[in-house]
C-alpha cells in the first residue's frame, strides 16, 4: 500500500461446506468501518489496535472520517480462530493521496 492512504476493511469467512447456502452478511467475521474508530462493528466485536504507527483520521465519505496511513502504520486484528478461516473474502477500499508504487515512474538503466 502506498504511503498516505485511507482505508476501510471487511472480512467474511466461509467454509466450503456452507459457502453455497450462506450469504456474506451471515458469514461476517469482522467489520472495520474505520470511521473515527478502530472498533469492530461486526458480530464478534474483536478488539482491534494499532500494531505500529499512530491512529489518525482524514476526511472520509459523506462527512465521516477514514483511517489514514502514512506508510508506517499497521493494524493488529488479533489471533482468534474466527479471523483465520479456511476460505475468506476480504473487501476494502482505499484512496491514495499520492502515486502508488505501480504509478511511480521507474528508472530504467542501460548497460
């Protein structure tokens, strides 16, 4: 992820046996809105903390806030078994505030 980005995260876990008949809402494990808080608003209310860096927020959607990363921050989700399903879907969006690594011009060297 690029330095300086705002992020929201959703994690849902589905085992193969129940994936066909379970909706993502029913399988929701963790929901981090990151709208002014690290609080998990999902059904398990896991304790989420900053592993490194400082928790800070930038303007988000519809007048809300969004967690802002400066390239040195990381979130600790915990080690609960529910956070480590065999199969999972992770969904997030982020808005870079500068060019991402793929957008930066590369320096070609010739020999």
